C-alpha cells in the first residue's frame, strides 16, 4: 500500500490542477512512475479520482487525464458566531453545493445551541438529497482561537459563556460526524485558497472582518496557524499605545479602535449617522446585533452618506496600518479581503488598504501588493470550515511546498511533503 504522504501529495496536486496526466503528476511530485501508478490506482478504486478522457496529442500517444471525482465525498462547514450561524455543504473540490443561514448562538446555553446545530446540519444534508455516509465530517469555526487543544478559553465578550465548553466532543455526539475546529479567519483563508480567488496564489493573507478583525495566513500553499492557532490576529495589533482598552486585555488594538463594534458605537454616538443608517432600538429596547448595525452603516455609505463613509474610512485607515505591518513582516504580494463585514463594506476598505500598501509597503519598489475583495466573502468562513474537513481527511499529512497548477509542467521542481 502506498505511503500516506504519497497519497496525500498526489491527491492534492490533482485537486489543484483540475485535470492532469500521470506523467505530469510525476513531474509535479518527484515520485517515481511506479509510485504514481500505484497511488492513482488506489485513488480510483476508492472513488476519489476518475479518468476523464485524453489530452490532445503533441506527437506521441495522447495521455489519459485524471480529475477528482467531486461528487464522491462531501463536507459540511459551520461558521458559529454570536450573531448568526452560516452552514455550507461542499463537494470534494471545496466548491459549495448548498448553504444555509440560521440564528446565532446569542445567549443560549452551549448544549442547546449544539442540539440545534445538529438538526440544522441534518436539514442541510437532506436538502440536497445525498447520503450522510458520503459526508466526511463537520468543520466548525468561530471568532478567536477554537481548537481541540485549547477549547474557547479566550473568547469575545458576547461568547464568554462558551469558555472551556467541549464543543468538538459535544458536536461529535450530537451529529455522529467527525468534527474539526479552528478560528474563522484561518478558515476563510483556507477557503479562498482551495476554492476562492487565491487558489493560484501560494502565499497571501486573508484580512477578515466578521464580528471582529483578524487575518488568515497561507504560506507556500499551507495554512500557518502558529503555536496555539492564533497566527494572524492583526485585530489585536496595537496602533495607539494610549488607545482604549480592548477585551483581550491590551489597549489600543485595531479591533478596539476600528472593529465593527467600535464603528457601531461611534455611529450611534453621532445622531446624524445613526439616523442615516437607521440604527434604532429593537423590540423591548434591545438593539440589533453589531453585525446588523455594521451592515446598516455600510448601506448608508452606498446610499451616498458622507458622514458614514468618513466613519468607515477611518476604520479602514487603522486596519490598513496593521495590514501594512503584516505585509512587511511576511513580504506578501497579495491580500484578500474577506468575511461577512467585508461582504458589506469591502468596497470602502479596499481602496484605502491598496493606497496604504502602494505608498508605504517597505518592498514596494521590488514588487506591489495586490488587494482583492473576495467574491464569496460572506460564506468564506463556512466554506473554509468544510475545506478543513477535506484537508484533514484527505491530505492530513500535508506540510505543503507543492507547485501551483501553472508550474506543473516543470520537471525540475519537486514537492517537499513532510509529516505535520
């Protein structure tokens, strides 16, 4: 039986390439022809890969092309937040098959939310008419570090009652599916890499706005999480040493000054902006969620309100400072703007971040940094959560340094695949 690392590398190259011949697999991975032949045969027998025809002849015998059997396996992703829960069902390639949005965790007890999520996951799967046996697992992402090793020990204030709750174990029992946990910004980056606008980019940062601010990092094709899963927390980068206290315990953080909650607080304090955005009290004197209010401010900008635009641009300028620092440290050439907040306000943030990087990025004379707005920003965390399942189940040993599809014809480039 081929070694698991060989299987993982071959499967991932086929996924990234779309279609590829066995000869090009040899060139892309550096494995021998015998190894490729054995691995591919096993993948076909398992139903994960299929032969889809032959390439055009270039003088010799046309080569048989291989591709993922996309409908052979599925994964569910869930973006769990105080304000809402978004679900995505993806096929083996990471492409979204179905989505669903439901009420958020709110102040409900975690066990009650888990029971509700289990029912909603079943509804999503039944809705597309596939067997649950084909679903590899459930990926769940949430603001802040969310891993089996650390639980939810550092959570935003709205979800403080989830601290130390064994979410993975509870969901396994409730759904009967394997469960993978991570934070939402990291998942969004992985989703953009597998099935979004950064699929052909080996290294980039996904700057994320949800209920807070964060970033996911993809380096040489692999997600970088750091020692505790907290890599990319630019929302807690200090941009004002004398700034306000942040819920994380520091002060002057980007999130405290420019995150959605800060934007909404400033909007409500300004009668003109509050009225233009329609920020009103909800039933019983309760206010809508921060996410809903942030979206209302963004809509006021789209309607042409100058004060609301100035408020969002102020937030964007502070986020741009943190993004520039991140780009300087990692020497990035692409930043993707994603997450629910960017879905409603990305058109305001993008030009501000792009200008900052064009004028102040340290290596700007050597290369530019492109800023792009995700075309699936609202669902990126849920899609990324499903993608985590695909990656953990199908390429669990990948510590990637694999060539991109455009470089698969270069035999001198080999893949370095090591055990995580």
